[in-house]
C-alpha cells in the first residue's frame, strides 16, 4: 500500500523513507497502526475506539487513464468528501493513506454512539462517492473496514502531526484487514462493532474469516442498510437528581418498614440489584419523604480499595460526623469525637474505644489495655451502643451502601447489628450488587430486589431528566431501547443527548463495553479538570485535595478552578472546604473507568509519586495504613517495598486479631514476591511472609490444616535457600509442630532432633532450647517419659527471661510455658503429684505475666488436664470456662476441641455420663476433622471409661480398640498402660476375670517400663481389688503395698487415697 507524503500529499511506495516529490521524511510506521520498534509515546491514554479504514477502489487504473494532475484532483475530491462525511458524524480523520484515510470515532472527544456513527459514516461515504462528479465521468468506489476495540492513543493526534500512526493495539490492524476483505462499495465491520451497533442496521454474516496476522478466524459482517431500529445502550449513572420514577411500590414498602421501626419494631431491608438500578436513589428518596419527621440518618459507604481495612466504613462515617481534619491536634480530634458521641452510661469507655479505632490519642489518662480480640469485641459493642443511644433519642435510619465491597470485620459488625435491631427503633437499609451472597435469612431481613423500569416508566424518566428540553419521540425511543430500563442509564443517556454529545469507552475490564462511551464522554467534557479526575482516580474512589495537589504540582489558583469544575460536573461529591476537602466519585464504575483510561506507565508514575508523598508528608497515614502504601508501591512497580508494607500490614492486622485481613495482606505479599528475581533478598522477604502467614493460619484454621501445612513447607524450602537464616528455628519448629499435632511422631522425632542438633552445633541457646522442647514433648507423646523429663529439665535450665522476645517471634507460644506445662504432666505421671502441681501453677503464673494469648491458652489447657487427672472435675470446669473465653477473645482454633473433650470427661466424672459422652464425641470429631490427631489415644480411652459408666461395654471396648490401633500406627504409647487398665475394668464388669487379670498385668508392665508410677498405682489398685475378691488377699496386699510404699508425696490425691483405703481393708 502507498504512503502519502504529509507535506505535498504525493503517494509513495510502502517502506520509502523520503517523499519522491519533495524529499520530506516519511513515517516509520505502517498503515496498520503498529508502532515502530524502539519507540513509544511518553503520554497517551487507553480508549475504546471505533476505527475505520476507507480505500478508493481502482486507483491504479485511474492513474493509468488520467493525467497525473487530474488523478491528484480526483483523489483530492474523494478525500475531501470523506472528510466532510466523517466530520458530520463526529469522527476524526487521523491521516490520509494514499488514496484512502484512517479515521477514528471516539477520539479526541468520545460520543456515546461512536460505533453506530462509524457504520453510518461508512455507508454515507459509499453513497456520496457514487454521486461525485469527477473528471471524464469517472465513478469512484470505496471499500470500508471498521473495527471497535481497546487501543492506546498518544498525543500525536492531538498535536495534529500528519503522516503518523496514532494508535497501538489490534484494532487498527483488524480494521485494515476488514477493509481489504470488503467488496467494492461495501462496509465490513468486526463482531465488536456489530454488538455495539445492535439492530440499527441489517447485516450479512460473513462468518469467521481468516485474516492475515490473526491466529484465529475473525467473525465479520457486511453492513447492508439502516433499519431504523435503535440499539440497546446501558448508561452508567446520573450526576443530577431527577424525580424518582417507577419505584412507588418499593418506596412504599420501605416507608412501611420505617413506620414499624418508629413504633420500636426495628427492621432490616436488603436493597439489591445491578449497578445503576437505582439503589442509592431509592434510599435518598426515602430520606426526602421522611424529612419532616423527627429522625436521625447515618450513611456508610464501602469501597473496593478498602476491603482489606477493618471497620473502614465506620471509621469514615465517624470522621465525617465529627468533622475531623487531618491538621487537627490529637486533643482537638478527641474533643470532636466526644461531641458527636451520644451520652450514656458507657460514654467514657465508648469514647476511648472509638478514639482508639480512629487512632486518636485520648490525651490525658492511660490508653486502653485490652487483648486485641477483646478490644475488637468491645469496640463493636461501643458502635452498636452508640446506634442504640441515637435511636433512643429519635428513630434512626441507617443506610449501608455497596456491601459487596465490605471488609470482613465490618461485615461481622453488620451481622451483629442485624441481630440487635429488632428491639430498637431503627431501619437499616443494606444495598449490594447481585454478586454479594447475603448472609441474612428471610426472618432477619426483608429482601427488596430492584428490576428494570417498564417502557412507560422509562419514558417518564427520560422526560424528567431532559428538563425543559423537548426531545423528539424517535430520540426518546432510542434512549429507552439502549438503556434497558436501568434508571441511572436512562438519565445518563438522556443528559448526554441534551448536552449534545454522548460517550465512548475506556479499557476497564470491570466496566461493561456498552458503558465505556458514556463514561468517557463525561470525563472528556471536563477539559483541564479531567487531569485532576485521573489523579484522584489513582488515589482511590475517595481522594483529598491535599494529595491531589501534591501529585498535580499546579499553581493553587489553577488547581482550585479545576476542582470547582470537577465538582460542578457532578462526577464527584465534595465534603469540606479546600485544602481540607475530600472528594468522592459519585459512582464506582466512573472511578474505575477514569483510572483504567490511563496508560500503565502513567498510573505507575502516579502511584510512585503518591507513595513518596504519603511517606514524606503524611507519615501518620503511612504508619496506620501500611496496606494503602503496599497497594501504591505495588502499582508503582516498587515491588520490594510493596512486599515490606504487605508484611507490615499483615503483622498489624494480626496484632488486632483481624485474622482474615492479615491473611489477605500476607498472601498479597506472596503474590508480589514472585515478581522479584531469585536471590537472597527475595528469599528473606518470602520467608518472613510465610512465617507470619503460618501464625495467622494456625489461628484461623488450626495447626494441621492444609493451608498451614503448605505455608510451613514453603517456609522450609525458602529457608533452605538461605542456608541457616535466623528464622530457621521458627521454620523447623513449625514443621515439628505440624508433625506432632498430626500424630506423625516418627517424623516429629526427626524434626526435633534436627532442630536440637543445629542448635548445639551453632552453640545457640535459643535454638537448643527449642530443640529440647520439641524432643521432650515428642518423647512424652511416645511414652518415653524419662527421656522427655530429661530434655524438658535441660530446656528449663537454658531459659533466660531476656530471650522472651526472641521466642515470641519464633512461635505463637512461649517456649518456657510449653516446657513447664509438659514437665508438670510428666511429674504427675512419674508419681510426683505435689511437684507437678507446683510446676503447673508456675506455668499459669508465667503465662499471665507474659499476657500472650496462645501461652495463656496452653497453660489453662494444662491446668485443666492436671485437675482432671487428679479428680478435680468441678475445678476443671471453671478452668475450661476461662480457656473458652481466651479462645473466643483471641480467635484460637486449636484449643476449642479440647474444651469440649475435657468438659465431657468432667461431666462423666461427675455422673452426667450421657452429656459427657456427647461432648467427648463431638470434641473428637471436631479435633480430627481439623486434621489433629495428637493424644487421641487418651481421648478414646476417656470415652471408653464414659461408655463403661453408662453400661455400654461393647462401645467401651470399641473405643479402646481404636486407641490401640492409633497407638500402634503412630508410635503414641504414652497412654498404653491406662488403655490396658480401662480394658481390664470393662472385662471385669463383664465377669471375664481371666481377661481382666491379663489386662491389669499388661497395664502394670507398660507403666513400670515407662516408670509411670501414677498409672502403675492405678493398675495395682484395680488388680489388688480383684485378687482380694477372688480370695487372694495376701497376693493383693503384697502387690499394692510395694507400689504404694514407693510414693513420698501426693497423699491427698484420689489415687493414693484409694490405694491406702484398700490396703487398710486388706490388713
């Protein structure tokens, strides 16, 4: 194809560098719009364009028949005609290409119907070409190819530089290939253009066609003629309010719910439907209808970019209500909060809790000192209490918008609110899109789905939106057809017609293709203010004057004018007065379209500048919102810093018991890690993320979930790449803990030995202590009690209080507390009950002093276990209540099953056998269901004892068989002696005395082999009682007396008391 000189217009051969007529340098790009290698425009934007290639047919024949000057005149006339037609339809002739033209519809000004305009212009070019009066009666014919799609447009077009290709992307290539495919005097369009043009035209389907440069066949259509029908078009939203149309039934329903709420019968309404269906408009109309009634209204907004920020909708609402300015001192902020909170019995506490939520210092007085989950719970209660206090003064209307973007913590609070509202004069309206799965039942909330308007309703809305402008019936019909009855789309399309321009698109994947044009139409009309809107879109749906000013770097007067223009356009809402003003895009899709219209490089640079500004000028925000910095750094391509902020954000969320948010932020960091090159720095960041993710997953899903296992294994592989990093001890401890809780005791022994050997080889006291702890606990589970005691006692000697912060960073439990708890169990097993109780109490005291949730839970769990072992069931129930509170306050998953199992044992011991069996079975099911298996031999042995007490001996023996099977499979022989003893008791109840004696003696042998004197005493007592009953008193006395004589302490325990009483009888 020929290339036209931009200076003299002479056609030149393709590939020519200079014009053969005047010597002007020619473009380095081909007609298909590809970019020359090594060059990329520094500025531009992403748009959806309808691109037309129009080419004169038979130009070679024409040149052979006519004088060159006549040929030039004919081609010039054709190009002038093309230009006139194109401009009539709002298109732009980007450049002339030999005897044809490259034409854009949708740039530099977008129109809502660019695809239709392009097709109509193509047909009109062919029509008018036939009527051209040319030299010597020559009749011209044209081929037209049209395609619609995403492109990148640079500044060259705006500057008017001729001879350059101005777009990058597949679309110009496709338009050129379709033009070559077309027959003379025909228009061929792409499938994308056909979809946008709808039924405005009739077509001939050319089917999938093979085109040069395209890997797959492309669907193409020949345009035959206009049909007079109007295509469907979905508008996005309105920017000026119109009367509510077609929602009388829904509005009456909401008003009915409001009346019930005013009578003290609180109501919840779920308002849901597609974007633009009118959810926000309906809630606003309800507010207007009840405006003259005494009431209070509170509105909350959720945002897609704040889904990882706990309670952000509530924080934003409180800041708005209190009119808190960033420049305010902490004292002023605190006073403002105090003024907006409702007075009540808990006013002081509520104020402190809300101030803490907003990170506002209370000034005088100590800060709140609560465990993170307890603080979260109290804060939620304070917010709910404030709503209740407001409603006590006068009825309260609460509107919670865009809940499909709600963060997990806010959703938890919203669920609590729904539970409380029935007893309060409150109407809560929750709006969301169809993708959101409502957690509320029909009994809890009234569902109000919004459907599209019917034709008459749409006509009424068009007329109302047009205001004093009277639109022709055909235009009204077109708007209705294209809007599909979506109220906001009807309004937006109507106003675009009234304004004289409609819209075109952007490349946002989240914005429907049919909305691109309308969105970009509104943005294009902003003029210079559009740049401010794009900067704001980079910050988020909500942005501040100060941040935009820092990014825009414009003179203050110019900046204020741009902001005023932006506000006047209706595309954003303003709160406050500059420079303390905050702005919000009036619709989320508008924000998305604006943001994604920018090139990646432009967005990256803005995010980079924004991150620097936040760090340098707003350090408080950077400190409180590391997730925000992580987002901007990631989008800026500063991956390493983004990962660091993700890690910081994860730690921060975890510390506040926002576990779900912590996991999300850490997983985002791991996604980014994959972008870093292999190397030490990457491995260090990756290891840190996996270690904290492991802790969060343990809290959320337990030690043995698949997610926890995968995190631990990833951490180990990463640590191996670093050799022996300081965190390796935490990695090995994590692997050991997984193996232990899974009851893979052989593997756990290997893991503990690896950790211990590394610690000793390094001469590292902390690593060695962790290795001794792991070895001792594993040996305890395996029934190697003497070896376990030796390891744990050595670990105790190595512990230094000043090392506690290091232990906290290496695991969720304090090493010394774990060691002390297990040592107390061992001391009791080995016959030193008094020492065991002292050691146990020390563990509880140490845990309380540390104020660490997992350490406290472990200590309470150990306390309850020893109380049950020593026959103190009632005390154990009190301890289990405290353990349950700790679990709930801190979201600890692992110990929940223990509460059920231990309570079951206690109830069975106290005579409530049926309840005991139910609780133990439920606890075992939950425990094993979570992948945990450690100590299940003990649990099944307890269950067997409970079934024995219930008289169900068959089930009792079945539980013991299960315990024995598990012990053999996992090498978990710590409970072997007790399993034999309980079996002996059941067999004795069944009058199988020989079998009972055999099991009693097996219990004695197993207990002696492990030096478990407490278990040996139990077995000896049971066997001695049976022997005495059989007339073998001397043998019984000798057996029991020898065992009892060994003991030097614990004479107040039930086991020793029972043994002493039997000995007295035998004497």
